[in-house]
């Protein structure tokens, strides 16, 4: 029977479930069903054992997996080193320029991911301004190049996903009560010690979220490696795309996708335990 809520209104015990129903239905249709279909595809190879795709994922494409995680990890670290100071300045020092800086961070989203990567291909080209400057500074030999190198791919990944690192850290820093840093200074703590003991620990949820938003899509990215790198820089995302769209080896492509998701999930759990970000729960 329906109960009676405060004020005399009748309370329907099914109401919470009805409110959850659209979200649950969305997850089932657009997440559970595709994952289940992908899992079935990964073990549906004809004339081979069901685990053949997973075995080939490591035996034939293990180097692509390692390269993908190495590039994405390096890009995440660089994005953190670049993004945290900017987020800190925006949250604590920007003053009336805060919205302007926030707009500059969001501005790249007005251009598509592909166009931004093509722009970097032009910038890093052998006749581009960056190569010319590095040669003039004797940081690059006369016949040196940036395009089709590991650094070009890592740079493209860092640039394209840098806003995803900055924004969560900025939100986390913005929520910090300024009176906490004032209290630390009243207790004879210098700015550096106050940052290490108060600001940085309180911003760890933002660091955690930004790292995930950078590392996870960078691990599966294939556009930067395809446009800014050579076959020696290809990542596992390129392999999955080729297996799906060109080779049509669907079991292998699905198995590679599952291997990638599994490794990322394990890394995320381990990272969460290291940071101890209980506030995200």
C-alpha cells in the first residue's frame, strides 16, 4: 500500500524505481548490450579455440599495448605538470581574469579533434616554425625532425587532452576553503608547506579525475598516432580500428578491446588506492 508523506500527500513506494528507470534503461541499451555483444564477438572465431583472439592480442600485438600505455602515461604526466599550475593560478591568483583564462582552456573544444590534430601536423612539419626554432637554437640537428616521432605523438595527446586535466583540478581547487590556507599561515606555515599539507591533498580528487579523463581516452586514441606518427608509433587503437574496418577480423578486434579495457580498469583501481581518493565515492 502507498504510504503517506509529510503534508498528507500519498507516497508511492515505486517512485524511486520509476525515477531510476530511464537512467538504468539508458545504461542497459547503450552500455550493457554493446559490452555483451563485444564479449560474444571476441569468442566467436570459427575453427579456433574461443581464447584465440585473446592469445593473439598479447603474442602479436603486445608491443602496441605497451606503446599505447607508455605514450598515454607520459602524456598524462606532462598534462598534469602543465595543467596543475594553470589550474592553481586560475583558482587562486587570476582574480578578474579567471573567466578569461577559463574561456581559453575551453576554446579548443570549438574546433573538432581532427582539425586540431591536423593543425599540429602543420606546426610540427619539417618546414614548420617549431623545427626551425629548435634548429636555430641548436637543440635539433639540421636534418632533424619532430613529425613521425614519439615526441610528436605524445605532444599531440598532451595538447588534445590537456583541458580534461585542467578543468577537474580547477573545480577541485575552487572548492577549497581559503580560510584553511590562512589558518596554516597563522600556524607559521610558509606558502610552500601550506600548499603541500593543505592545498594539494584537498585537490587530489581533481588530480584523480583529470588523470583518468586524460589517460583513458589517450590509451585508445589512434588519430594522433596516425597523423603525427609513423608505423613505428602506431598504438593499439589503430590496430583495433584496422581489424574492425579493414581486415574484418572481428574476434581479434573485440578481444583487443576487452584486453585494453581490462588493463585500464586494473590500473584505475590501483591508482585510486594509491591516491586514497575516498571523496570520489
